[in-house]
């Protein structure tokens, strides 16, 4: 079933998505970026931090927007002190025009567009460290719709955004409360007091927190005029992860688009979040742990995050925590990032967690269209499995059927006699040992380029200057001496195949006496005398159906060892039959088709469906 969420159809969403003011804004935004960057390079701006220039530029826009929306009423406007004494002459004029364009849009759209200007002006390093990616209004509205379906009642809900930015969620959330018919009959001062008690936000960036306050004030402006007082909704400036230790208040809804990326924790923070940590800490994982603490026992969590928490080993303890306390109710996967999160590389999803006795999760696919979001139901899955096990998320109806069958499969790689590990050589730590020619104690260096579907090729183009590695004393652990399967460790969902595998021919190992595998290749080594044929395992991993099963498991570009070990596989007799086909069939095309058919039947999928998936991936 496919539905659409239109830019102007969701009451109470954006007032109108008019093209005139948006086009003017885009033109003015480009001009402001150019002036601001020139200012940064000039003698007057060279000594100013880039963040101060970003704040000065955006505060001029917000100031102009306020004046236009309130007819210059300044009683409740708290201006931002930019601390920039020399502003380029063109900037105030452009900002005034930009503010006028934004004033023709809804406050929701204006807050988002101003946020995109701010992030574009921030230094890339700071933007990455802060995870500053502002949420498009369409996604904010969609997430609020999902929360509403899960039981959020806008007439009574209490909510917090622990990474509120410029108000991407608080502004549309306040908009829903303000437009709730059960709430609008109350006197203006009671409506303001109620809003102040029920909503709050925390933001580490002082300027972004200021923007949140201004946009909320603008949204509530008609009521504040009636009540003759400003809105005093609490936006706290600070680091939510540090405040977590002392904050004890709980909410009906914790909603956020938290920052993501690895982070170093102080010892006391690591102890506090230890229940959800396994190895490296990721910011968005910590915010999910935080949300579990701040939601009421029957409350909801509505987050926009990367999908990597579904399968990555570093999130294994977090998954166990979520499975126990707040399993996902629904997950929307952003299928196409273009037009939604253009500058975000990771696959993204919208998830609502909460009371879920059945542990069943509905999955939708989201993609941007010219007039809104296209929403397609992909299927459902059950959060089950052993401790730390990954979750399988279908991205299509066919994948949902594959997962139904996969849930009954007990075979894993270790049952076939194989154990996976990451290639041990981190090459840039041993540059002086890379060799172009064979020498004493040199061995073939296996880069990802050597791994093709069912084909091992020790002939390089991009790595032709360094095909060998010189082993030194004490480095024998870098050598792989036994029969093995190589699997590319980094692939993207846009590629035709996520799993790219091949067996290393025994003749090659015998000739060179061993190989050295680089860190961007996974190695599945035979660890049992009863291990099945390596070429048969590689052939099964390279099939369309197993690739589709893996896509349900992997939420990042990394093909992790944990995910490979967790991948449900056909029974051993299927691998024996595949080995027989490989040994007796001379035609490559017939071999591939026969193996695809054997594996497809094992997963309950027809060969016609396999061909349809192949055609779609090529398109």
C-alpha cells in the first residue's frame, strides 16, 4: 500500500508551500553564503571565528523575519548579541529581503530554512562534531504522525527534545497543541501556561537554542498578544548527556533527531551509560539510552537516526535494552536521501519505540516527490533472537517474505565450518612494508579490488604499485595459510550487490605459501575438517536472495563480521548440492542460474522474483 504525505495537506502542518517566496529565499540564501564566505576571508573577518560569522548572518535574518511577522513589535523579542563589529554592507540588506521571503511561509518552514543557512555557514569540522543536520518539516510531521498513531495525545502530552536545534520538532509539536480543538477554547494565559509546562528542549549550541525560542515565540505570537505576556517555554542550554545524570523528570514523548558519530566519554559517563555500551560509544545510541530514562513507563520515543543500530555489534547491548523496555512499534526507512537529507551519507530511519507486547514492528519506505513524501508499506518483522542478535528489517514485500522463511532457518556460517574475521592488515600503519615486486618473505597483499563475485583476481589497477607485503619477524599473525572465503567489507546499498564474495583457489595458496589480507576485506576461514566447499559458500553468498536477506540485516556501508555470523543460511545439504553443480557444470551461465534457483527455493522465493530484483537493481 502506497500513500503520500503532501507538503500542504497535513493539518496543522505548513500553512502553504508557495513557490514564490521559496525561490526568492534560495536566491537570497546563495547570495548570503557568498557574502559571508567573502567576509570570512577578508581582513575584517579573518580574526572572527567562523561560527560567529554564521551567528551574525542568521541573527540578521531572524531579526528581519520577526519584524515582518509582528509589524515591528519588539516587546518580547530578545535580540542575539552577535559580537561582530564590522558586518559587510550587503549582508543586512540581503538578510532583510530573506526575512521578508520567510515571513510569507509558515513558521515551521521558516525555522527549517534558517537552520539550513546556519549549518551551511558553520565550519565543516564543527558541523560534523555537532551532527548539525536540521530535520526537514516533512520528516518532522511524519514522525509526529507516527507518534500520534502510537498513542500520543496532543491535548495532554508532555514532551522533551534533548537535541532541539532550531526547533525542528518543538515548533511543529507546539503547532499541533495550539491547533487542538479541545485546547483552543481555554483563555490565552492558560494556554501559554499549559504549553510551558508540557514542552521543553535542551540544546548544546547557544545560538540554535536562541533560534528555538524565537520561532516558538513567533508561532505563539497571536496568543501572547491576547495574554499580554511572552511565551516562556523552557529551552535549556547544555549537553543532554551530562545533564542525564541529574535529570529525573519523565515525559510522555521523547522526540529528537540526535547527533551521530563516535564520541569519547569521561569515566563517569561511561559508567552511567554502561548498560547500553559495547565498545565504541555513538552519540545517537547514547541519546536513545537517555530517552529510555526520560520517558514514562508507558511513554513513547520518536527518533530519527541512522539504521546502523539494527545490526551493528557496537549497538548489541542497546538493542537488548530496547527489546526489553521499548521495542520499536514502527520504522520508516528513508529510501532515497535526495531531497530529504542530501548531505547525510548513512541510511536513515524514523522510529517510534514504546509499549509493544507482541514485539512486532511495521516497516515503511519513504521517498521524496515533487509535492511531498511517498510512503510505501514494506512489511513487518518481529524483534526476536538471542542476546545481542541483530534485527532484520525488510525494505520490500519480497524481503518480508524472505525474512519469514529465514526466521525458521537455523544454519549459520559456523555450522558450515567457517569463522569470519576482518583482514588483519591496516596498511597505512605499515607503508614501508608494501612492495611492488616479489622479494624475500613477501606475500600477495589482498586488497578489496581482488574480490569479485565468485572470482578471485590478483591483478590490480588502482593498487598495481603495491601488490605484495613484506612480512617481518613477529608478524606471522598477518598471514592466512588455509582455504578461505574473501568478502568485501565496505559496500553501499546503492550497489547491485552488498555481498561480494569469492574463494581463494587452493592452487594460489599453495604457490605463494599464504596471503596477507587488508583491513577492507573480511576473511571466512575454514575452522573444521568438515567445512563445506569454500567455492560453494561463496556462490551462495553471491546469490540475489542471500544478498536481499543481508540488506535486511545491514544498516551501514560496513559488511560486519557480526552480521555475517548472524546471517540465516540454507541447510548444509543445499551447499552440498551447490558444490556438486559447480563441479559438474561447465557453462558459467547455467551454473549461476542453477545455484540461484536452489537458493531461492530454500528461502521460499521464485526465480521470477529473483529476476525482477535483478532488473530493479540494474535500473
